[in-house]
């Protein structure tokens, strides 16, 4: 059982890399990729635990980037985690992330919401990667919205008053970093971008044209019709198929480690190239 997309406390997940790997093992995952947002920090601990419990850990990352003014995520798999260009890119992403978080804080302050940058940093924890989920948590904490979803809908999502996206690199750049380090670039959760199918095809076509090699045909415990659509998209652009839970924390049955439908048989799995 392959799970090639999940998060630890090194980004916005709730389990430490070690606990995450142990949970994956308990849930019958045999090949796991830890794909924290824009950081490689969890990989050494995850690799050590994977060896201990006897599963295979594939180096992974989920890069934030943009396509036509929209935030998109590109997962890198099976690269050299020591590659200098990749390390430099991760450092740059970290700076971008901090600058972006400050901008989100300023935008929210203009709406009369004070202290959100500090609050988000506190929630991200020491050494954590501050991001929109932490701002969302802060807004919930302040009683401004009922839940995380509401925070994105009202303040943080695409086109909302706290939305900042221009700072991320273009998709092509993120793909380049992954390829330079010998990895495979996979478009994350293509069904989650809230664009029309026509726009999604344009996104996937450009992704392929600038060096992307795969898409997540299966992301979490998704519906069969979504799987079929994504499989057709992979076939149309001759892309490899990946699958991952996008697990962040226990208690979400649609996003738990190893919980997802199998890849359709007509797909060429990305792991054939590992
Ligand atoms: Mn996340
Ligand atoms: Mn993502
Ligand atoms: Mn993710």
C-alpha cells in the first residue's frame, strides 16, 4: 500500500515524523512519502523510524507555487534530499513563507483583526512552517469564525481579503527544483483547485509541458467519479499516476494514512520510476 502525500509537525500536521511513520505502519502502508509544505526538516527522523519499523520512506516535499495567479501545490518525490539547488530553494521558500505570513497579518489587521501574525507563529510552534492553516486556527481561536473551513471561506481563500499569493514562484520553477534533484514532480490534488474542468486541463497541460511527470489521480478517500476524471486527465496528457492521503491529523476518515481507493488499473503508477 502506497501513501505518497502526508504532513507532520514540521509543517501543518499534528503528528511528529516518527509518530506519523508508526501510524502509517499500523495502517498497512508499506511505502510512504512525507511531503511537508516547503520543508525537508522531517525527513531524517521519518527515515530513521521507517527503518526501525520496516517500511520504505521515499523523500518527499509539497512545494507552494502559482499558476495564473492561483496557488497550486506540486509534490516532489524520490529526489536527493541533499541536492544543493533543492536546499537553496527550500531556504528561499522559507523566506517567502515568512514574508507572506507577515503580509497576511497586515491584510487582516486592516480588517481590524490584530495580532494574527504573532498568533499564527505561536500556533505553528517553534521550528514550524507558518501558513494559512495557522491563521485559520487563530481566527477560530478569536471567535471570528466557527471553524477552519469558515476561515478560508471568509478571510483566507482565493480572492478573499486575507489572500496573498503573488509571492510564490511559478509552477515551472518548483518543477525545476525537483527535477534538478533527480525527483519526480507530481501535481497535488488536482480536483481541489476549484476551477472548471477546462481550466484544469489547461493547468495540467502546462504542468506537463514544463516538465511535470505525474498527477495525483487519487487524493484521500475521494469519490469514484473524481478518480475516473483524474485518471482520464492523466491518460490524456500521458502523465504518471500518484496516490496519497494528504493526511494532516487523526480523526478525519476521508484523509487518514493509507485510506484511499486503489489507482485504476489503466494508470502507470509513479512508483514504477522509483
Ligand atoms: Mn497542509
Ligand atoms: Mn496541498
Ligand atoms: Mn498536502
